[in-house]
C-alpha cells in the first residue's frame, strides 16, 4: 500500500513530462493530419506519398520515449528499493538523491557493530569519578539498555584494574523505587536520595548543566549519560 501511495509523490521531472505530454501528443496528431491532408488537397500532390510521410512523422515524433521513460524509471527505482527492503516514499525523493552529499544512518547492529564503550568520564561539583561511577553503576545495573550495559561493563573492568582506585573497588549500592523513563534514562533512590542517569530531560530545569562541555562532547559524535540528583549534576559519562 505504501508503494502504491508513493506514486502520488511525483518528481518535478515527472510532473513536467505529464504537463508537456498533454500538449505535445495532440499537437503531433494534428500536425500529422495536416501533413497528410494539406499537400494533396491544396497543392494537388500525391496523396499516398504525403500519407506515408504523415505516418513517418507520427512514428518519429511519438512521445513514448519522452513521456514513458521518466515514470518507468521512477517506478523501477522504487520497486527495486522495495525488493531490497528500502521504502522510498515517492519519485520526488528518488530525484532528490542526486543532491545527497552526506548520509546519516541509525541502524545499530546492521550498519554498525552496536558495541558501545565508555570513552570519557567527567566528575563535576566536587564529586569524584568513583562517586560518579558508584551512582551510575548502581542505577544502570538495574537496566537492560545498551548504554547501561556499557557503563556497567566499564566499571567491572575498572574493578579489575587495581591502579584505578587504590583504596577500594566501585561497589554498587542498593536502589529503591527504580524506574526506567522511556527515552530519557533511569532514576532511583539511593540512601534516601533520588538520583538520575540519562538525558537532560530527566532532570529539573533549574539545575546548572555544563552545556558547553556537553556540546563539545556531542559534537564529537558521542552520546552522553548525565549523572546527578535533584540539586546538582555529579558528572558525565
């Protein structure tokens, strides 16, 4: 049904050809009639010769190649895409592809490996990296999200490295009232304090976010998990 609907979204070339054919085809037919009739009737020339020339004119000027080539090409392109699992919503989008310089895909596991890794950790507002990891790990260990799993695995690797935190390992704390907020992150109560791990939308608006730092990291193509509570931001992973 979607492929059928795509025919409604004609490209500019298709629309032009449709309009052109509305005038071109009748004009050619009228011209052919004139070629066959005027010389014999007005100038007394041989009818068979000019009738034959009128037929030649019709064959040569037949608009099939012009009027059919573009629509057929568009349908073929859309059909080929559909057969390969790519839905194109109309001929106008097929035509616009010639202008593409950059393509952005979001197909984790298909075009990318889907193996997320922690690359940077920033502790803020006098919190230590260990405290950031402890809160993040405690919350994320309750989640099955790929980002959460990457954070938990990173902390486990840190615990195996004795030089990272010399005093002790990062131990996860008990989380109460855990909740996964769709599209935003996770939250839960630790030692009576509500903590959050996720996007800015998960936190209160009046918090002081390190926007410049966040922008710099995101401009590198990285995804940020913000760690904090109701009062301040603890850090970024």
